C-alpha cells in the first residue's frame, strides 16, 4: 500500500509531465499515481492538429509522444475516457465518471494536479453552438473535423477569428482545396502583432487565395432546417455561406471544475499558482493552459496557452511534488507561426501592450535578408524592435519574413529575458557566415537602428527642454 | 582647408566602416579623410570568396557592398592600388606607394586608422612559397585562384589545413569537379570544435568525396622543373600529387607595418587596442582582423578574424574619432559554417579552451530535430553544452546538424553573454510551433541535460566528501 496518492486531472502535456516527473522521483511503493483523461489520447501535440488536418502530418499517431500504454508501463494508473466531474477539497476526493460505461466513482488524493488545459472560445450569440461549428482543441476534435472534411459534404469553410489557430486552420482547409473565408474583428490578423507586421500576415493569407473579411465581427451563425450551420453573418449584414464553420477565436482556460470546487482564479481567468505551480489550496497543484503565468515585462498575470509552457510547468509541478525543487520563471510572450511561406514571430510587448503597461518607447525596423544578400537562398526578413525611452531597454520584437527568418526571435527573447538594452544587443557576438547571415545580422542592424532612435529621442528631449 | 586629416590604411570592412562613421559625424570642412587600399576593391565580403570560387556566387561584384566610387561620392579621398609602406609616428606621416606607377609619397595625418586585416598562414618549410600554392584572403586572391581553376590545367587540389577556410575552399573545389584532398595536423577538423563534434564534420567532408589525410602535418611542397608545386609531402612520407595547393591554415594579423612603426602588439600577435579601438599610440586607432579582442569568458586577449567583428570595430573607431562614444564589448568566440549540407556552429569555450582557462565543468549533449519530429522537413540536430561545475554557468556550446540547426547557436551565445546558468537557460521563453521546433526546443533539452549533469556532479561530490 503506497504511502500517498497523487491524482492527475488531464492526460496531456502538463498533467503527464507532472506525473512522469513525480514517478521519476518517488517509486510506486511511496506514491501511487492515478491520472484521468476524458479523451482517447495522452501526451499529444495539440499544436500539430492543424498540420494533421492539412495533411502535412499523415496520422494521428505521429502527434502522440507517449501512449497510454507507455504511461502505464511507467507505473501510472491511467484511466482513459474518464472525466473528473467534481473535486471535494475538504475531503480530498475527486468524483470521476467513465464515459464509456457511465459509471461514477470517487477517488481520494493526497496531492492533486489540475491540468485540464483550455477550451476554444465560442461566442454566446445565435448559432455558434449549432452542429457544423467546430472548435479544435483536443485530438478528438481534430479527428471529428477530418471526418467531416473527408465526407465530401464540405466545400465552403468560414473561419471565425484570425488568430494563430484561426489562420493555421484556414491554411489547412485551403490546402485541402476548399473555399475558405476568414472573418476577423480587427483590421489585421493575430492581434498580438502590431498592425504593420499584421499587414504582412494579411497579405500572405490573401495571396494563398483565402478570402479575408477583416475589421468585422461575426455576429451569428445561420442554421438550416436540420439545425446545421449554413452561413456566418457579420455586423454589417454580410452573409458568408458555409458548409462548415471553424472557430479560431483563441481559447480560454478550462477552469469550470476548479471554480466549482473553490480553487481560486486570478483576474485573467486562469488558476492562481505560485512559481512552484502550487494553487492557493494546500495539496493542489496546477499547470498548463488553465493557469495564469507571470509576464516578466508587464508584471501582469496572464493566461498563455502554449505547449512549451505546459510541458515546463508540468515538469516543475512534478519535481516539486516529487520532493525536489524547481520553479517556473514566467513568460515574455514569445510566439511563432507560419502562414503559407511567411514566417512570423514575436516576443515581449507589442506597441499596444507596452503602452498599456505604462512604458514610453521608440520603435525601429529593418528590412534585410536571412543570408548574405549575394548568397543563394537569401530571403527577406523584417525585424521590428520596441525599446524603452531613455534606457533603451528592449521591450519587444516582431519578425516577419521567409524561410530562416522567424527563429531569430529566440535571440531577442533571450536578450529581453536578460533585460538587455538595444545598445547591448548590438554588441552581441552572433554567428556569421554567408550561408547563415549578412555580416550585420538583421537582429544587429535592428538593434543599431533602435539605438539610434533612442539617442535621437534623447537629443530631441534635450532640445525641447524635456530632459534632466 | 579642413581642420584635421584622418588617414585610413586598408579599404575593407574595418577601415571603411571607420571612415564612413567618421564622415557621418564630421563634415568635409572639419575632417578630410584619405583612405589607402592596395587591392582593386573596397568593402567586400572576404568570407564570401569560397562561394564565389565554388560558383554559388556568380560574380565578384556581388561580394562588394560599396565600391570605391560610392566611397568617393561620400566624401572619402580613396586611393586604390596604393600601399602604405611606412608610418612615422613622431611626425604623424605615412609613406604611400602607388602600385601602378611606383611613385611613393608622404601624407600627414592627425588621426590614423590601421586596418590592414590578416594574411594567410604560410609554413616556412620548403616549397610553401612556390608558384601554385595559394592563400586566399583578399578579393584579388580569389580572382587569381579562379583564373587558375578556369585554365583547365588543374585536376588535383591539395588543401593544407582543415579549418573553416580550408574546408570551405575544399568544398568549392570539389563542387567544381576537382579531385580534392585535405591534409590536417589534428585528427579532427576545425580545432575550435571538440573532437566529438569534429567527427561529424569529418564525416560530412568525406561523404562529399573529399579525401581526408588527418592527424598528419604537411611538411613540404614538392616543386617541378619549372618551380611550380607538384605535390604535398606529409610527416610520414606520403606524397599527395597536386596541380594546385591551397592554404587553409588560418590567418595571422597583418601587423608588419605597425610593428616596424612601433605600434605595440599583444602576446596574441595582434595590435593592442582599448575598448574604444585606440592603440597605445595617441592618434592611432586600429580595427578588424589585425587587432586583438578581449574574450569575455577566458579573460584572455586573442585575435579573431571575422567580418562581423571587423565591421563593428570599425564602426566603434569611426564613432569615437568622429567625436561620439562607442565601445567594442569583446567576443565569446561564436562561429558558424556549412560543410556540404552539414551546419556546424560554436560559441564560448570548447572543452580544451575551458580547461586551459582553468574552469572545471560538465558536458551534456542531446540529439533532437530542428522541427517537431512529426513535421515534414524535420532535420537532425545535436546540441552540446559545457557548463561550469557547481554554478552551472554556461561556458560553451556546439551544434552540428542539417538545415535550420546552426543559427540556434545565437540563443546560446546570448545566454553566455549574459552569464546565464543552464538552469536559467532552461527557463527561457523560446518560440515554439511545430514547423520551427519540437515542443522542447533542442536548446532547452540540452540545458535540462546539462543541469542534470551539474546536479549529478554535486551529488557525487557530496557522497565522496568533496563538497562544502
């Protein structure tokens, strides 16, 4: 009989990373581990689903990094197709329901890891819950959507929302030869990019042949006699016929169960955790898309749904509840995506985020190439930097370009992480050879231009008497 | 009549960056700028020459970022094909010789920028100065070598030295369909990589069909009746027939003129400069391949011949002598190259460099993929990290892999620059999406493994009583 029992709710990245780390540190005699997953798969790449739909990834299996059987062989009592429907914090018990048999039962815990991820945002307006309206979040959603697309019934797809997931799903449908329209409330897609970079993204999407209805909210979904979605209606009365509607409005933390149990949520809507991934309830941990993370630049707590954070946070929770010590040091909003052959990436604060956080700043951008300009395969890259007024501290960066452009964001993310000024960035010893970069890497040219902008701003303030 | 005169010796990256920056800050009435270049081109990419030889770059012109005419239009009195043959520090005069007419003349200066670059290392042994033995450093060298290769007389090429330039030139000749052999003193190529990563490089070179004679020094060059090189002889008596011998032994700073004039050199053989690029002689500045730079990890001063440093140092010198303020913050030994389709990169200290600098360390490496494993086009990548014992401070990193692998070194270079520990690197918010990285970026997995190695080492010390 093990000394303690750990119950994990949610069998994807965060939950199973926590379970695996705890198992690594405490053996089965000491800690029993029971994990509940309501779906059919564990430890899969949700971020890979659009590529599976588009056909770049051939099978569902390729998206799964560890199967239920592998987890079981590792000493984790994994209960698939079983949903946790209640948590009693005072008696330290969860109520689980087997989705196949309908049987409900209770399980006691000493430690609980809440890792339920997120759910697609779905407007409350008319028709958004009709059949034929798909949110894509878990592997089972992907399977359903593919079955629908394979049925031959679908010709016209309307994607509601032009964020990361919306655009990735739009491209996946376009690649399948469908007629695709994206409706987006803002004039430019992916709202975490500034409009100037967003315009590049919009161009790339339009060049693929995807229709854009931007600067317009989708207000309702029209349904046919069978109750199925037939069109999306927008604020100005436009009717966009659709055999299928895909939601790409982003996700919200899946916290209903936690909220009902009394696990405290933050203002962001995510579960409040400390840097060891402990919630405010003793014995209860949380990790992944359902928690809020500390943003190192804005100082705010926010929800960031991203597999890389889920894995790291799960690892941290697992190490800690396994008796070790680890912390999750927060986020700076790094993200990357590919739209057709356009690569876009961002880190830190956008202009509007910087304003909101109270920073005064200057911006600079540079258009350069990914390799030496004369080298075969050199592709265009634009780097935009946002630097704090006076100090020149790098606050944010955005990149748009072709092959080889986007991953450079990681250098700027590392610079922001270390609170470097753009002048300091300019001094960095970055790699140079003609097949890999111009002799002034685009990142360094951007830093130089941003530094000049900071200096120019100071000079202007001195002239105008706003200084010192 | 301008108030002062700046004389620049050397018309490539460092010299012309300095001239341009000074010109930007001081107008022609205030500062006259005279620049001497003994070759036929200014501001060209020496690093691009191997790709021009191999045919990836079509013409010499593509390698030139600014022509003499452009510099002249910018208000720089540029004297091409003119070699400075003497510097008189006490009277502040240089003696220049027009290589076309043979005419020598003197020119006075108030400020002098010494930017003569480097020259290929050439063994003193028999035959290494014979016709048919080529060092490739300046654009004119490239033109000569291409003429030789185009002549049809050359079938067998022996490259002496398996460093960056040696391998790049070997590949260029191989691509042209020649029979190529590389002789290298060490058992693995590019000595700044550890042997385990070097072995990958050797494999890639061999797979191209280039013959490797490694672990053997080239002792002499055999010449024919016409005095021309006919073979390279190695220490064990092997005779490698050659219609052409290419030197790839690296370069040494071109400091003869400085030394003769009395400008102090450091132990590394490069000119001693401070962080504003001032030599120890008032009014004399230096930048580029001919100076020594401070290595931020070893604390040593060393010569690093690389276009990116030359450009930055020239810029710093030009800003300072133009009345501004700028510093060059040192180097950490970042470098990258491509050998066939293998990308290799390094930063910080190698194992042997770390030992030499007195560090105790652990190492870790990981084999992963450049994209999510399931994503089309995912390529292999190996990341090796060297971390200080106890502190876990990242000391060095090496990467070998295929497309998309090498540029990740810049993240690690930025981490080293900021003195991050591998534990801190593990916390970095790096970009993730399946087309760009696995959910754990190879850099992060390597950091995790290195952290485990640091912790394991501490635990071992505690067990063995070597701790605290």
